[in-house]
C-alpha cells in the first residue's frame, strides 16, 4: 500500500507475493514505524498522527538449513492532517 491517508483512516495491508518455499513455519510481521508491530498475512492499521511512515513488512521462516531466513519490503505511507 502506498498513498496518502488522513489520521484515523483505517488502511489494509496485504503481504507481497513472496514465499519462503523451504520453510515449514513462516511469520508475517508488519512494523508500522509508529510504535505498532503486528503479525499476519493481511492486516489493518490506523495511523493516529500525520507524518510519513516507512512501513516495513518482513517474513521470517523457520525450518531446515535450506530455509531462507527472511524477506523484507518497505512501503512509504503519507498521513496528512
């Protein structure tokens, strides 16, 4: 998700089309850079204050040695008053 929002406006985020194929257990972690970190493939978040947030999504896989450790993506979100 990239774009401009207003404070208090909920926004949905969906994980990128990346996969950690060799991993048995995968965690989907969203860091909204406003003090909130949540887990889930698809999440919803509401930014309370105006600002520019570099939202970070990361996938962490656990499994055999062939399991890729992580995949990270950042998206910029602008919240205007």
